[in-house]
C-alpha cells in the first residue's frame, strides 16, 4: 500500500512538474515574442527620432540660436544670443501696447489695429514677423541692429498683406 502511495505521488509530482514546465514555456515564448516586437518598435522609433533630429537641425539653421555664425557675431559685440532675442522680442511686442497700429507694420488696420503676432529670428540681423488686425494679416521682414551708442534699432525691410 505504501508503495502505491509513493507511485501515485511520484506520478502526481511528475504531472505537476510537466504542467509547470509547459506553462512556463508558454510564458517564456510569449515574453520572447513581446521582447522582439518591442525591440522592433524601438528600432523604428529610433529611426524616426534620428530623422526628426535632422529635420530640426535643418530648420534651426535659420534661427538665431541655431546659427553659430550669428551667435559668434553677437558674442563679439558682448551680447548673448538668447538675451538679444528676448530683448528684441520684448521691444517689438511693446510696440503692440501703444495706441493705434504697431509702428513697425507698414499697413493701416482695416478691421482694427495692426499688431505683430509672431516672430522668427532668422539670424543676427533679420526677423520674420507675422501681423494682423484680427481679419487681415500679413508678414514682414525686420532688420535689427545695435548702433554706435549700443541702442537697438528696428527697420522694416519688406512686407506683404495677404488679400482676403
């Protein structure tokens, strides 16, 4: 009788071990498959990130903070490019606070006052600006520089008003 119990326990233990082995094998294969899928996703995402970084680098070339030559020019004058960008932006947007049109915008507002909405610093001399009166809008190129007295001067070089 005792031998039968040991044989039954032995077979039960053997079945239990076999069941555990098969279950763990399925879990392992499932995890391996998931790892392969995630590795493929990571590779695809890394490729996308590399392409986006290249695109951002190309787009930032025409910006003050992305142009080493422009930053070097300003540093030789004793300015930090980020500080210049902030100072010039503040000055341009301060003109929006004056009553009437922004004096840098060469068009009279037809639906209200013309105000500058957005700025894009192209380099150490030029800014691309978007302006609008709420209905009509346009773009312009501004020149900025520091005169002999280290005062900021702004000049509108060209502009266009988009037809409605």
